[in-house]
C-alpha cells in the first residue's frame, strides 16, 4: 500500500473525527482539528508509537504535506479576503475603527513590552525588530472565519454586537497581515535576493497595483452582477490568487499575504461570493487544511512546556493575550454605549485566534524567529483562547435576544 496514501488517510480521519467531537462539545470544528494535529505529533503518537510515527511521517510524506498545506492556506486566505463585507464597514466605520483599533493596539503593545524578556528566555537568531513584530501580531490577531462560525452557530451573526465583532475582526486581520508583510520585508533571509528598501518600494507598488486592479475589476463585474459565476471564472479567480501569492513570495513577503490581497480584490457581488465559497470551502477546509494541522502538530512539542520556566511563560503569554483582547474590546465598546456585559462579550469574541494565529506562528517558526519551545507555548495560547470564546459567551448569557437589545 502506498505509504503517502496511508498517512493522508490517518491525517484526514483524525482531524475530521476530532472536529466532529469538538462540534458535539459545543466548540467550533477548527478547535478539534487543531487538537487532532497536535495528537498526531511527537507529544502523543510520537511518544506512544514511535516506530509507527516515523513510518507515517517520513521526509517524503512531510514534503507532500507541505505542498498540500501551502495550497490549502493560499486558497483559505483567498476565501477570507473575498468574504470581507465592505458595505458593513462603510455603514459602521466609526464603531469598527474604534473597537478594531483598540482590540489590535492593546495586545500588540503588550507584545512589544514583553518582547525583549521573552527573547531573553527563548533565544533566537532573529533580530529584535522582527521578533517583536511577530510576537505582537501573535497576541493581537483575531481569527475572522472562526469567529464567524461561532457567531453563526449561536445565532449572533445579524445582531449589532455580532456585526461589530465581525467588523473588528476583519479590520484586525487586515492590519495584522499588513504588519506581517512589513515583518517579512525586513527579514534578512526572507527568501528574496532583493534589498530591504527595494522590497518596501515594490511592496508599496504591489499594493497600488492591487488597488487599481480591484477598482477595475469591480467596475467590469458590476455590468454582469445579475449573471451566475461560471466555473471557468472560479478557476480564473484561483489562478489570480496563485499569481498574487507567487508575486508576494518573490518580493520576500509571504505567499499568503498575496492570496489575502487577491481575495480583497474579488468583486463584492453576494451571488459571486457565495458561488466562490461553495466551490472552494469543502475541498479547502476538509481536504487541504488538515495537512497544515498535521504539520503544525508535528512541530509542536508540548513536552517542552515542562522545561525550566517555560510553563510560567506560557501562562504569562496567555494572560497578556486575554487581557489585551478582552481589555481592548471593553475600552472601545463602553464609550460607544455598550453595556458592561456586551463590552466583555465583544472582547471575548475578539479573543478568538484559532487557525489564523497558527498560520502566523508557522511562518515565524519556518523563518527561524520562534524556536520550538516558544512555538509550542504560543500554539497553546491559540488553542486555549479559541476554546474560551463559547464558554465565556455562555457565562455572559449572550444570545440572539439580549445581544440585539
């Protein structure tokens, strides 16, 4: 039997089963899928059945997984970018700007403050500035698609509080990916032979071209907005996403940033957005992303948390992540007239990190910014903060009726 097919079967069955269990427990399926990836890593399977683990995850298998996960992430970021609703942002731009800015800046500032002590505890060859940026982004990012799924399951999607949370999460994601692009551009070994100043200039030019293309695409698409989106156009959109991803990768930023920008440029025609999502959602989330969870799990060594002082640092980073996000939500929501309960609920929603933070952590890991111990600690932060969301909303008694008041 083909060993690659066996490994793929193990990965897909484990992550999908764990996702199903998570849904049965009232959590988003991505939490179970994240956990499934960790279970396949050295923490559990590698320790209990080391010979089986080594046979399943050979270098050739991991190389194939890397290709599949890269494709899955590119398409996933493309879908995230294409799903952002500009009209809601324009209608509630003041609320989104205030709450989004506070929920981004406070945890990012806490990350900047703790960066040097963290770097001293977890030594790395990276420079201070990129390390600081990556740590700040890790603490301040919100997983927009995971939050959307949680709100949908709780019937909060169309409530004022739910809409505000989604707008803030969308704004956070855009800003965080911009910061990530800047962090990548100043990395001395980011995969590009271009100098840092030239990369910054080309980065600005790329954004300008993307903006012009988006405007032109929207003008053309509006002429055909009543027509259905044909399969050939969906394929063309995927090609554009891959081209944009390859372009930013060549600039030394990251391919995922290009995919995200391509999604932002996709026409905001609801019928087309639904067709694109229906065409790509299942193959991306159910078939490709599990290999990313598997690779993340293989890089996560929870046994390192038992090392000297690692667990207290993990708890400190978790505390800063929660305080930053929840505190940012409260600081922003109270002056806008929200009750204390809704303010804390907004912060709890924005504390959802999930898959998006795992993407940032894996980039930091592969670039050598975070070592194995810090990577494991921040994976725990991503998992715990995401798990907290639904129980906190239940504790605050946030449901459709009282959040709409």
